[in-house]
C-alpha cells in the first residue's frame, strides 16, 4: 500500500488496477537508450513480471543516455546489469534477464510467455522480426524509435490494429539509414520517448485512455513539436506475414510438418537406466537441476551439440514451462534423432521429483 500509494489513490487505478499491473508480463527487447527508461518506470509501477533481452554489453559511450547504468556496469551484459539495478528499485517483482540476441529461434517462444512486447531496438532487422513474431503470436507491440533530435512512438498489432509493416512495408537496405553511433543522438531524447513508451504499456495494461494504436506520434526535441499521423491497417501486408508463417516456423523449429510432441512425466522414465535428461534452457537460467544424467544444451545451440546427445538412450527434454522442450523435440525429430520426449514438468518440479526419489532410495 505504501509503495504504490500514489497509484492506488487514483480513482482510475485503485487497488484493482494495481493488481492488474502486478499480474502483467512485459518483455522489453533492447536495454539501451529506450529500454532503460521503460524498464525503470515499469519496475517502479509494479509490473509483476518484466523480461529483458539484450546481448550487448555496457560501454562508456552508452552512459550519456542509458540511465540505468553507471561506471560499475561497464563490460557487463546489459540485460543482466539492468536486472541488478531494477532489483534494487523494486525487489517485489519478477525480473527475467535474457543475455542473448532475439532470433527466429527464440522469438516465438519468448513472446508466448509475455502479454506485451516493447520494441526498444535500434535496427530494422530486429524491428521486422518483432513485428512478424507479434503478428503470429497475437501480441501487441509498444514501439519506439529515435534519430538525432526526433523520436516516434506507436502501439502496433493492438486489438486488430495496424502493424509495423503497415507503416513501413519494406525493410530498407543495410546501412541505408545510419544509427545513433554514426550520427549521434541528444542524450535526453531516449528518456522522453522511453517514458512515452512506458505510458503506453501502462495504458494497455490498465485499459485507460486512448492507446496509440492506429497513430504514429512524432516528437521533435528542438521545437518541442508533437505531430500525430493516422495509420491504417493494410490487410495485404498482414496477409503477407501470415503467408510467410510456414517459412517462419521452419526457421524456428527446423520443420514445417506437424510433430507429435509425445509428453512423458519424469516419474514415468525416472527409473530407466538408459535415460538422458536434456535441459534446453539458457545456461544462466535457474534453478539448475542437480543430476548426473542432465545435459545442458540451450535450444538455440542444439544443432551444434548433436554429438553430445546419445543415439541409444531415451532423451527426456525439459525447460521452464514445456514450450522450448517441445520445440527441441521437433528439431531433433527433423534431424533424425529418435526416442525424444518432452517432459511435462518444468525445472523446479523436476528438481523436487529428483530429491524425492533420492530421499526415498536413501531411506530404503
């Protein structure tokens, strides 16, 4: 009540609105100039689960505008460093750091775990990937972009509204549009645009006001002028994304055919001598499963580690919630690796079952 008092006393939010924030799950792609203020305000507002994905490290040139970081953060991965700073700001919420690049292999999996995606990236390849994955997973995207003294904000794919491709149908050629490392950016601009992004996220979660769907807000820091451009949904472009779904799935899963994701419980296979447990979470994810039969191979690296996977043993594959394990089964089936099963349980439950089994054997 004390932490969120100024929210709760707003009649438009109140305790129920704060509960909505606590239940919300937001993934921020990019912990740079835009991502930093977004993350700071979402954490302070009490958004219950915040994901941060970024494979970059903090450099001295970032400190001019990326206000979550300080000298002590230099050389650290941005997602991890941001999580550390945000935990100090609000230790009552769940913050998940993904120190990796957003790719076709992890986009759909991550997007399924969150309600809202925030695009704080600085390159077109990532923006089009985020757009297409959001269309296929039916998730709204709060979008921001900055260039020198100007910024843009919009909310895409919200309630069947326009998407990023409706505004920018075609990806520009590589190096055709310079980024801020080449042309510079006013240090406060990411803070202004990032705060607007956080505002749109809160509006979507709380159902307040008019969300910037169907509109592109353009801000000029030198004139303090705000221009809003109306944007219409273009069914042709949406249809093109959906037609590309099979190609997208092939790049994610390694196959376009339907796969029978045969699921087993750990108890069903626990006593088998020819068992290999495969953890396809990223190496930093917790909790670790302490069992000599566990092989840790991130889903994104599974093809590079095929030689570690036994061709004789039963492969019981697990992750945090069962999404990545099913994808891993699909990839392995496509690579002609047999006897692969997705475990029904996640890592925490698997740890519990293993401990129970150990205690039972010890007592006997």
